[in-house]
C-alpha cells in the first residue's frame, strides 16, 4: 500500500482486499484529483463531482458502501485504508464518505430504496451546545439541552404522532454536504435516549437552504436545513439507545481519523517534494540539512507515523467489537482526537516552513491546513471528547 515504505503498518493488520482497494483509490486520487487540481482548484462541478462519480462507479465504492445480496459491506480496516487515500487527495471528500459510511452501518436493506438510489451520499446531523440560533422547539423558541444526549442540544426534535413522529428544527447544520446530500441521518433525543432518523432530502417539510461559504472543506457543499413537521415512521427510526448510537459515532470517528491521516500523508508528500531542492541562501546548505528545519521535519514524520498506526488499530478494534460498547467508543474518541490533533500539529509545523517562505498556497498546503481545522471544529472532540473519556475512564456519571 502507498506510503508503507516510510510509514509502515504491520502486514497482518490489513487484508489483501484492503491493500488492493487502497491502491486503487490511490491511483484514482492521482488521476482524478491531484493531476487536475492546478487547473480546476476548488471548483466542485469541474473537479469534485466528476472525481466522486469516478470513485463511486469505476473504483467501486458505490457497491462497497451499500453492500447487497452479493457484496459484503466494507470492514472497518478496508474502509479506513480507502478513506485514508481519499483524504490524501481531498479532505472534504473523505469527510463526506465518512458520513455516508457511518449512516450505512444502521440502514436496513428495506429502507435503502426509499432514501435514494444505491450509492447516494448522506450527511449526519449531530447535537451540539445549547447556544445558537433558535429552533422553535422550546417554550421560548430556544434550543434546549437533552439528558438523553449527555446535556448536548439536539438540532432536531421529534414529536409523537399517530404512527410515527414529526420532526422540527430551524437553522439545522449537517456535518457536511447539506446542499447536495441525498439523505440525512438526524440525531435527536427520544424519551431520554439518543435516536437517529433517516430522512430523504426531498421529504415533505424539509427545506434545504442555499450553500454557504466556508473556510475549509470546499468539496463538501454545505447548507442549513429547516424541518417543519417532517413526518417519519418507525421504519425511518434507524437507531435508538446508547449502544447503537455509540456504534454510529465510533465508525464516523474512524472515517474522520482516516481522512485526517490521509491529509497528513499529503502534507508529508508536499513538504518532502518542496524542501528536497531548497537551498539556504548565502550558505549553499540544503534546506533539509539545517538542524532547525530537520527538527520540524522530524516532528511531521513522527506525527504521521504514529497517527497512522493508531488509526488502523482503531479500525481493527471496530472490526472485532463493533464500537457499541462504552470502552470501544472511548477508544474511538481518544484515538480520533489524537489523530486529528496530530494532523493539526503536523500541518502547523509544515506551515512554519512553507508559509513563511510564501509557498503554502501555491503547493496546496494551506488547503489541507484549513480543511483539518474545519473538521476539528465540526467533530467537537476538544470540547465534548474529554467528557466522554472522563465518563468511561473515571466514572464521571453526572456530566
């Protein structure tokens, strides 16, 4: 698998299928994204949409994500190996597929045809903090925290109706791709426990807003949603209770960790190519042989190697245990938090080298820097993550 020479993963950790798929995605990345980025930059229609179509169809992720009677769904290690290479090409595309793969874990076959055609892309709507725009769900129109979500605030609320529920929410922000997703996995509190409903983008009562400008993740065309009485049935309730909800989050975190690992691999490649031919002016000393430069390069390499090993270890754990157990979910939170933070640190070091010389934009480094930082804010692992870890590792049950 690409990069195994410098950042090796134990061979027994990855199946032959995982290695073959990762190699196929790596070739797709070079052909459909990297080679065309100089011409199309961040143009979604010219660059990202054709690249997605090729990845889903020609490479075959459409079949692998949705599974079927003749196709086994992707294992966690195979998914991680593939998304790492997607993230190396484009962080936003990796995050989009991480959302889709996490939702697909809990979509039963009988529900899939009602969401969209096979291979359609989905987006999670996760809870956040109580501050923010009103949703019209509380007595004063403000969002309220929920005991069933450890005090976080659902962006969507569910009201019981005959035969199902009615979903409501204003200024609801998906994790990604809200303007283009075919369906959404909406997380809410239901009778004191987390629940996830599947809703198609064309559902009656659901309005998708205009795409908004973002600092990063440009290939994920996001938009806010308004839900005004969206009717859902028991078939649309995909997840209810902490165990299955933890599993969805654990797989989502794995996909994001793999994407961040790929972004750091891309960073290594950019910096390695850039500094290889640089010479310190007036000294004729190769840039990478300067001790201060070498110290930064060493940090980037070390963060890339350790993050990659942690990420694949998480994938192997999820293949064994699934991620529904509290201990496995805590492991997913801890590892993803470490990998994303390591990617940010590595990118900061790379920016010290290249941005100070004026090359960060030209070599696409700042795009990865913006993307990973944007992903970190969406995941909230620096704020919510420590509370999840404290609950498991120290029994802090009243948080």
